[in-house]
C-alpha cells in the first residue's frame, strides 16, 4: 500500500512516498537521513525518538507515517540556528553538563523544547513531569533539569 | 599546591555540541555500501539437545543472502574459558543460545527468514539455581570443557580465595557478632543505545569492524583468533569505535553477535550489520552478575572489627564471561574496606541454565559492599555503637597496607564519613511520628587503574601540525563518561596550549596506540597520566629546537614591531643568550623565555615556531608517543593478594528516607555523597559521573531486576523493567569532593566512574532500617518485601 504524503519538515515542505506500515521515525532516519532522532526501544517507552509534531512532543517510533500528512514536524536537526549555532536549549544542555553518552539527548531536548514553547517558565515539578517519558541512563537527570531551568530563567530575565 | 590553568575549571565537553545537535554518529546511524542486515535465531529452550535444524525455507526466501548454522560454518570459540561458541551445534544451555543467523537485504527480510528456520529439540532437565546445580547427580550443563576433557560437576573451574590473620583468634576476640546472607539480582545495563556492529572484509581477507566496544585492542586479539578459527591465518582486524551510546560494562566482552556478523560478512562478501532491538538487548545481552553472599563479622567491646568471614555463591549462567570474575573485585572491599586483620573470603561459581553475565559498573563491588555495609550496620547496632562512629573507629588510613596487599597512598575516607554525617545532620533525631530514617555506607574502589591483565597500560600519540593544533590518538573509549573532556584538559594543561587546539581523534585500532580497555574507573587516570608523559616529551623536543629557532623568529618579530612603533627601544635582554631549552616555557599556545620582559615580540605563537621547524632544509614535524603503565600488580586471585591499583578511591554516601508502612513505598528525601577523588579535573563532568552512578544505584536498591522464569527473561522491556526517570530522581543530592592530591594521580586525580553506584543500595537499606526497623537482605528492596518484613516484625513483637 504505497502512498504519497506531504508535510512540513523543519520548516520546509517535503513529499515522500511511503509504505503502509512505516513509522514516522523510519521516514526521518531512513528516507530523509535525519539520524539525529534515535530509536532506543521502538515501543514508546524511552523517548529517544521524540520529535515535535504541530507543537507537541511525540514518540516518532509509535507515530504512523501516513498520519503526518499536512502536519509540521520539527526534529533535533531543525533546532540549529543559522551560522552554525546551537539553539538556546541545546546550548544550555552543553553548558550545564547535561550530556554524557548523548543517545537520549536529541529526544530529551525535543521534550524540553516542547515544554518551554508551551510553558516558558516551568516549575521543577513541571520539568520533571515533561521529561519523565525520556529515559537517560547516564546523568541521573540532575544536570538535565538544571539545563532546562537555566533556559526558563533566561526567558524570565528577558521579560 | 600547584595552580592549574584548565584543570579544575568548568569547561564544556568537546563532544557535547555535536551530541546536542544530533550529529554524533552511533552504530545505529552507520551504513556501508552494499550492506546486509543480520539477524540471529535464538533458542526456544533453556537446556536441550539440538536434533535438527531446517533452514531450507529461510534460504529460499527472496532477499536472503546467507543462512549460517554450526553445520555450515567454522566453529568460533569465545569467552576466557572458551566454553562458548558463536553458533551452537549439539546442545543449547540457555534461552539466548545462538542457533542460526541470516543476512538479508533489509531488516524485515532478515526477521522473516529467521522465523522460517525450524529447530527440533530434545529437551533436557533445566537447572535454574546454583544450589540446585551443585547437588550431586545433577545433570551436567557442560559434559566436557573447552579442551574436550570430561567434566564431573557443574562447578566453574575458577578459584577466588583470601585468607589472612587468624580467623579463629578473631572470632575469639569478638564480643559481638553479626551474621547474614545477602543477595543481589541480575540487572540490565540499559545503555540507551543498544548493542551492534558492522563487519566488513576487504579483498585481502582482512576484517574491519565498527564495534560498540570498551576494549578495542583486546577485541582485536579475540577477532584475530576468530579469523584464524575461520582458516584466515595471519589476517588482521581493524576496529573502529563509533559514538557508543553508553557502555557501563557491556563493551568488555566480545559478543556472539559480533562473531556471527563476521561469519556472515565473510560468507557473503558484503558488509553485515547486526543491531539489537530493545527486547533482544534485555533478553540476549549479558546482564550484571547476581550474587549470594554469606557474611559474618565480629567486633570487640569498643566496636573494633576483629574478623570478617565471607562465602560467595554465584549463579554463573550457562557460559563463562566476565561475570565469573566478579569475586576478584568483591575481594577488594572484603579485605580492604575498614581495618580488619582476620579475614576469610571464598567464592564458588556454578553453571546453571540461566543467562550468563558480564560486567556492569562497579563489577562485584556493589554486590559485596551491599552485604558488607548492611552487615556492618547490623554489627554496630548489635554492639551498641552508633553506625557512623563504628565506621570512624574502623576507618582506613593513608599509607596503610591492607590484608590484600593494597598499598594505600592517600585515603580520604574519614573526611568522607565526617562530611556525610555533617550534611545529613546525623546526630539530629529523626522526626517523631514519621517513618523516617538515615543511613550511610562507604566504599573502596580502584582509583589508579586495575591490573587484571598482564598489561594495564594506555598509549597516547600527540601529533602537532603547522597551526599549533594538537592531534591526539588514544586507545581509551569515550562512552559518555567524559574521557575526551578530561584528556583534552590534561593535554592542554600539561603541554601549555588552549583546550580548543586539542583534537581527540576517533578511536581506530589502526591509528591509536594500545590500551587495555576502558573499565575499572581507569580512563581519566590513565589518559591524563599518559598526557603528562607525552606533553613533557613534546615540550623537551620543542624547547630544544627553539634554542636555534626562537631567537631567529624573535628577531623578525622585533623588526616588525619597530616598524610599527618608531622610536621603540627594546629592554636590555639578550634573548639569543637566554634561549636555552631549560629557560623556555609554553602557556596558552605561546612560547616564551621565563623571566623575559613582557614584550609582545618576545612571545611566539606555537604554530609559528612549528612552521619554522617544518619549513627549512631538513625540516621536521613534531610528534610523540608514550605508553603509560601504572605502578600496580596483577594479583593472584586464588591467594587473594596483590596491589591491583596504583591508588584507591574512597567514598561515603548517605540517604534519608521515608517509608510508607501502608504501601511499602520508600521515598528518598535526600542523598549526600562525599568522594575522595584525589583532585577534581572537570567539576561538571565529575558531578555527572556521581549523579548518574547514584541513579543507577537507586534503581539497583529499589526496583531493578531482570526477572526470569525457568531461565527465560520475562521483563524484556522498559514497561516491566523500570529504571529511574526524572520523577524518581526528584530529591536533593548534595555532592562533596575530598581532594587528597594523590601522588600517583595525574594532577592528583583518582578514578571516579564507578564509586557513586557502589554504596548507594546499602546506604538506602540502612536508612530503611533506621526508619522502620526492618532489614531486607535481597535486592531490590521492593514494596512487597518491605510489607512482608513489616508484617514479620509486627508478629515477632506480638
């Protein structure tokens, strides 16, 4: 069952041909070669494959590819700023020591980004709640939460 | 104390920006032209004879390029006892035994083909506990050893024993005694990036393998042996290590799936990739070794330890891997945590039809410290001594030699204990009416390498280019722990260049010098010691050449400077005469003469000097190679003696918990960790190591267990196997680093990667006891176990 779909990927419209059973993560990693999105479990339990679809953080390993028609997808590759700079939240992860093996990092950052976009000044509890679907085996989450808080603080400061 | 330029300062990790951008490449992200996908057919039985394998349907499936079984491929042995083979021929001994494998043009076809392979078995009785497998007359799991000699029981032929002092005298001197049996479960390492490799042969039959490994050079030896088993004598393996996605010990083995990928790649003549799915990672990758430890300790009326007696029983699983060597590390706390002079330690390992086990962070130390520090708490209470005071009374001291022969250089254990007691408000009463309690536990671990192999060395090559960049080639594996961060700082500090001029090259056995492997918390200790050696050699070369070239370049500088600053009068300083190698210094990438006036033209950019050295008749490019082998000994583990590490790390962790007596839930209110790290190299990276290890310790203490029923793993996913999330880690963690500036440590530092995990479980267990008066002796301490212990306690009180 082949189908042609079009959607917005990191700000640009793309058209791809898909097979019925493909998942969004397959389109991203295999068709579009965007390997920043990681597959950690394939069952929606670890969050490594988190991307943002129409403003919401989703597990791309559970997301049927055909449902992406007409929607807007942001992956970790879409966060990078012009002139080869990291976005604010990515830089905060770097600066706060929130990255070790890095495998959970793209998904973790996408969850944090979706949170901050909808709630620019989250409480500690709200941060932990937003990240609880993203597993990390390296960091104990302490510096990850600090990284997200540091960005929330900056946004507050700008107000 | 020496003032450092970069060491001890907050510096972001060099690998972090690419990881934040999703640009780091893991094995899952790599592809090779023409690559095939491999998939393994695992056993359906824990113990059975293989009667027949029918792969004909799989072979005929469109898209399949090869199907291999033991019947059509060479036998490749693995494991340090050689008791395992990549593909099983006559018998399966565990559910995860590899029977056949397929290479196909895509993962779906490979999976379909594997399902088409039919295997006929003759089931044999299974043995699922060491006690059962030890019984006389139990069926043999291995009828013969690797050499084909008949075996008569299920004991693994390995000896771990230590005896020192006079145990009977120690028992007689004891006024108080505490005895207990403590057990720990199999636990999955849960790397977020699952295991995998790509194997590819060139037309000379040499192998290149992209491997998720922590031991590239020992793996090269293992794979070369496999090539030889395949009839490819004198052929070589090149190992390339991509970004790892977590190691935690999983990379210390060479794995059956790697040998299978090699066999498939050779058979098809194409690159073959095998990557485990998460359920395969849980069920088919070796987990942390389980343990059963019987421990008895005694002390005199003052709380001073008089003896320690330990018997360990290990469920070895079906084959022998590094899990079987955990007792070599258990011996470390058994003989050397706290001062005790009459010690007996013995370990017995038994084959069963359960999964076999490999390394995981701490490697036997968490298992033993769990028993030892729980038991020490019991003994202190038995003797009526405060558990903290008990630990102070028996505390290790600097410069002592322990019963195992550890030569302790520096030891900050006392300071660690004091720090935890202070930060945890140890003397303050627990809040009345709430089931709250405090507990602590300490640790000793190798902090200066760990010689478990003939060489404990680490090589480093530094190569300078025309622009003053330093290219480093090192054999240690960056698996997430931050090795490249501290190696960068170490090179920058020791050589005198900025960290952004240091480039750590990808790990490749064909370019990097030998390193025994990244384990035993040795990465930073070894790499930075090598960096200091290499930098000193390189500085010697640069300064020697500068004797001739510095004056020449300074002269040119001065000329230009005068042109720009007419009327400039240089200070009286004879830089030609002063240009002696011992007078030079290099800092932040500039070379200058010590004590020279601070004129800008008297300071040369390193790149400029290097170009002057390069671009002249018979010019030179500068590089250096060093091989650092630490001053430690390969212990005799059958005798339990030898100074395994150049220095030892100590630490104490404390917890305050609240126990819900209705549900059995344990809530951690806060944790405190104080570690003797020698010297802080990179504060944030160091904190990350302790936080992360502590979180793994919490999972180990409270809920992680790889459950199996008759040898089959029944919770192979993150729904049923819970690891800590950001919600579970929702309590304050107070870290304190004790700097003892160890003389063997690079810049004074000790290894710290594992210690954060080691005492976490007993600290929590001791706090639970303090809160509600119960002691659960087998990990994990689940709500069910707590409720059952509370019920018993209530019944005993009548």
